[in-house]
C-alpha cells in the first residue's frame, strides 16, 4: 500500500466506513509485516513510557546538560490552580515542558516525532487521559498521530537541521492535534483539518537552539505545541476547516524549510541563539563545553 497523502487515508476511511485507525493499521501491517495486535501493543508501550516518565517526574527539578532549563515544569506544576487559561490547557503545557526538560536531562523519552519536540504528544495525551479519555482510545489516537508524522517524514522532513523548528515542533503539534481529535471521537476529516491548522500556524518557525543545546528555546516551544494542539482540536471539531488541505500544507512547510538559511537550521548561528543574552550565556559555558557563540 503506497500511501503518500494523508488524504488517501481519510478518503479510504470515509468511503469504506472503516475507522481511521484501522485504515492506518492496514497500511502499517503491509509496510512492517507486523500484525495489528503487535502494532497496537508496541504503541501501547510508547504511551506507557510517557505515563511512567511523567508520573515519576512531575514535581521534580531536572539537572540538564547546561542548566538553561530544568525547573520550569515544577514551577508550572505548582501554579496550575491559578492558571487563567484553564486547568486542562495549563496542565497540557506543564506536562509538555516537564517532558521536554526530562529530555534535556537525558531522561527516557518517546521521540514523537523528535527528541526536541518530545513533550508535545505526552502533554496532550496525558491530559486527555486525566480528563477521562479511555487509555485504549489514546493508543489508537497515537497510531493516528504516527500516520501524520509518517506522511510528513515521507513528503517533507521532521528534522530541524533540514527544515527548521516548524518540522519538529510544527509536526509534533500537527500530530498531537490530530490525536486529540481522534481521541475525542472526531471524524477523519477533522483529524486532517486539526493537523493542517496546526502546521500552518507554526510555519516558518526557525531552529535556533542556544549553544546548539536542546534547551532554549526548545523546551518552552513544547508548551506552545501542546496548547495549540488542543485549540486546533476544538476548532476542527467545531467545524472550522483548513482551506489548504494537510498534504499541501506539508509540501509548503518543506518548501519554506528549503528557503531557510543555514543559520536558522540548528546551527546555533541565528535567531534566539545569537541574541546578546545567548552570547553571554554561551561565553560562560565556553570553557566547560568548548562551544562557540560566533
Ligand atoms: S529549536 Fe531546533 S533543536 Fe530546538 S526543538 Fe526546535 S527544531 Fe529542535
């Protein structure tokens, strides 16, 4: 089964009446040779990693590689009752930041789709779980998210060094928005719309990690992704559609990525990475890590 367009999966689901996750599992079975039971089991294990990591680290401070982050998740965890944006959204952002700090401290992560963006999916999935979405449904929604990521990887890129942070945080947000729609029993078309709305909104996002370390601005961008994913889930389910279909948005994202100068593609030579404060921080780290702010 040669699937290059997410819309192919949506159309098969609509025409046959088959659930979207089953259409995706059929595709994956042909691609990987695994049974659908095995694929579901493997996906369940990924969700388990997210659950275990967050449960054991949710109120902890992290010691990260260069200590430009590590206490933000804990601060947010202690603030959630005061959040003006509401508990669900703030919790999702909190989980996303905590899991991204876990990544920065070399903790166990699910690179879904990448290490730098590994907080977005748990941010959305674990908050859905906390508010009553059955675990089995979350596993199926993670399968749907995986298909969105696979199409992006096939048609474009998931790499910040290749296409900027839009390819990492943008793709993670598209995957999480699609997963949230599916987890909450939205339609296949709504999954596609939520993913397209997400990726469009983060298009052009540059990759500019301070000192080349996946800490600043990476960790907090995971909060952006989780928050936007929930927003676009609700927008898609309210009936808002993306005028430009997901597959075309993916192609446009890659075209923008190719246009980005090298300085904005994970080299640490542009954007946030060359601000005066970033240069000062890098200078302080220079002796220890032998890195250059030039
Ligand atoms: S800024 Fe670059 S390194 Fe950081 S999360 Fe985005 S793509 Fe990854």
